[in-house]
C-alpha cells in the first residue's frame, strides 16, 4: 500500500488567509480542496509539498448563482456532483452537467471540486506511475528526469491535459476570477492554459481560483460535450469535444466554438472549425468540413490510453456528431 508522506495541513480561515499562507510558505506549499488528484500523486512521489493549504471550507469559493447580473457564477469550491445535479445548469448549459457528471465515479465527484478539475495536472503513461516504477524505467522530463520518454527529441513535456469541464467553460467564453497577493483579477479561462505539459498554467503560484462566470451572452447558446474513454465510467477522457453554437430565426449559424481536450497539453480551441459553419445554414457538408478541420488540429501522442492514430480519427467522428446534434441533424 502506498502511503502519504509527511506534510503539514494548514486550514485557512479565509480566502485572503489562504493567499497569504501560500505567499509566506513559498514553493513548498500547495492548495488542496477535495484532494482526489493531489493525494494519489503525493503517494506516488509526483507532488512533494511540505505544506497543504486547505480551501475546502472557505465560503468565498461556494455558491452557484444561475442568473446573476454578469451571468452564471460558479464557485471554484463547488463539487462536481453539485454541478451535474443542478437544475439550472442542466437546463441552460447541459454540456457542463454532462462533463461534470462524466468525471470519475460518484464518490470522487462528491469530493472533487470544479477548481480542482479545471487545474488538474497533465497526464502521461510514463508519468502517472509509482516512484519505484519511474525510478526503474528512468525518470521523465515532467518529474526528476531530463528527457521526454514519449518523444525523446522533444524539448518540452508532452503530457496531456485531461479536464472534462475546462473545454466546456472555454467553449462558453467563461471568465476566471483569481485572487492573489495583488488582489482580484479576471481573465478568460482559456488564457490560463498553455501547451506545455509541465507549465500548463499561466496563473501565478500564489493565485487561487475563486470562481468562474459564464457570461450572459452564452445564455441561449446550444451546447454539448462528448467524451471518448475505454469504460463508461471512472476513466479520464482520451478525447473530449465541447461545442457551442447559436442560430438566428432563419437557422443561420451566428457563432460557434469547438474545443478539444486530451489531445494536447491544454484545451485546444479549434478556430478553423468554427469559421467553417459561422454565417451559413449548417448542413452535413459544412459539418463534415468542420470536423475535418478539427481532426487536422488534433495531435494526440502515444502517452495515453488507446492508440494515438485512433484518437485522431475519432476527433473527426466526435466533432461531426457534436455539431450535428447542435444543428438538429441528429437526436
């Protein structure tokens, strides 16, 4: 049995207190809420913090306000179960309920938070192993080593980003509210990510995600999330497709967004796929062209479940199905 290493648990009394603790403790500290990804990685020696600053009981990170002045507010500390069971979310943004409900198992969804899923660590078959396995095989670039075992000539880590909810939020134009030593700031959620398996987040180490706002402009937009995985539950996505589209009364596409997950080290926004359908009456020919564009933009590598070439082919299949559902061509 793998055991947790020793660490000090710091229970912050407020969000400002948590930020202050992160600042005071420095690189030896990490935040924890549900801990469904953090604790297993500490057991495997992938994360080695000396301090864990708890966000679990902070009221500033709670709440779901479906119809606020700016849009729908979702606190970063809300559980995935709360999202997938919320009546307003299921009615307005079914893709978000679908994505949250597809994460892991009911027990872990009861513990895991939306903030944790948005910032879940990137994954790789060579990285997500015990310390003893990694020591025997040779450490990789992401932790303790100097080479990417997936692509030895690569100068950067190719671990894949596998959040289910992040591509949905990005497809809906969500804003992230971050709190750090300098106060609060707002940024488009998609701008918090970059295509680097190690440094996949652009936010500051001392910043804490307070919540996410889906703008009112996204209300009324048709949205869907489709997930490819080996089993019908528990597994991380080997491909996820979030799509959102709005239409005029004449059924002309006014806006579209296609975002992929698990095919790179960050959510992959496929602008070209959206450009194919916007301004048109969406038919199967346009959908097929958009799906082909998305497949060309998808670059999975051989570091996750299922063959990389199959995942690339399935990108076209899943994008085609997602857009057809939104256009009313499938049920």
